[in-house]
C-alpha cells in the first residue's frame, strides 16, 4: 500500500474575523441528492448490520467517497430523531458540493446505544467502530457510483479516535483508503501503545484549548510518526470547534476529560472552523489526486 508522507506541524490559522464569521452560514448543497438510508455489514466479529446515511452528488459517477464517523453523542440532532446534527449535515453538504459521496455509519442505533459520552464502561469500543468503517468501505467499493480506488475516512471526537484505530489496521480488500482525518481525537491510547502505527496518512486537527481530548498525547503521537501524521493545532479552539454557529459552553457529566472532573467546553471557533474546512478540502484533493501503485 502506498503511503503519502507528511511532516508533523503546528499551524496558526489567523484570518480576519469578518471573513471567519461568514462561516456560520451552511454550505450550499449544489447538485446534491437527498440523503438515502442504506444498510451495510460491519466487519466486527458479530458481523453487525448497521444503518448508514448516504449523500451523493448528482450524476452517475464513479465518485470518490468519504466515510464519516460520528462522536460519542451519536449521529443525530437531539431535537429531531433521525435528522443529522447540524455539524454532520453541514459537512455532508460541503463534501457533496466538492463532488464526494459521503456515508455516515450509525454505529449506535442497531446496537441500542443512545450516547457514550457519560459512560466509562463503554459497550462499544473504538476498535469495533474501526470495523464499522471497514464494513462501510467494503460496501462503498461495491457501489457502481463509487470509485473504490479513492476512499477516505473522517471522524470527530470518539469517531476521530475510531479513525486512528482504523488507520492502524489493514484496509478492506478491493479498496484504496487514501487518507484519514481525525477531528479532536483521544490520542492517549495510541501514544501509550508501542505496537500501533498508521497504515495510511493521518491528519489530526485539534484545539490547543481542548479540555475534553487534550492535545499533548496527539503531539507525542505526531512526534513518533513525523512522516505519517500531520498535526494541526488551532490556538483558540476548544472541542467541537468546526460546528456551525455553536456558542462555546461547558458540558458536565462526561466520562473522560482532561481534568478528570467530567467538565469540558465545546463550541465554534470561527477561525479554526474556516481553516479546518479549507484543510480538509486540500487533503482530500491531494489524496485523491495521487495514483494507485
């Protein structure tokens, strides 16, 4: 498998506030079809059947595709069951607008899980969610509108941690996973694991002020793999900085936080949001442009 080489870096995305605040508007859904609920099989030991929400550009394709993994709170809005949260919907529209198929696996619904954020003894591990992503990749590779040689995986928080777990595994047969992007993942378990190493290029995007999943273990991981992991830090950002139009506020009762108090802050940081949108676009374009060996 061909691996794209990165240098681990930290960047400051310092843009004019007026330009950054414009990001509160949702992305245009140019040429997007309505999302479709699909079913696929996880590659976990139980071969669990899962639901997924599929977004497609208009046309026959074949298109490159992105597997997008939700966080510990699940895929959907707390106000409307079976409606994607604003962050997920916003990213779906942006990626479809760039010509990508997007599949959001629902790792919770069929397993009877509402949320994992406040649960210490979790019934679903990131390792199993990595298997969900593998199953999603295998399913996408069989669809006539998808180019199986151009797949990527993206995730947020618990989903970002699952992306790192995925990156350390062999990819499914008959697919070419070009890149992995993890928003504010928990890096500690991988930094502590001497046998973990990324099989595909990884980009980690995280806020320096994140008090839910702290940046330090991600720095250690990027230092250990300077040619495989690109670490991008946003100086004023907390957890969930890429969400559209969400005020920064504390959340209590969390199972794991940097301070071990169960309290962490989440919310939009406009400059980091703008920078991350631009960076994800760049990374996908670069990953999908390279030819398979």
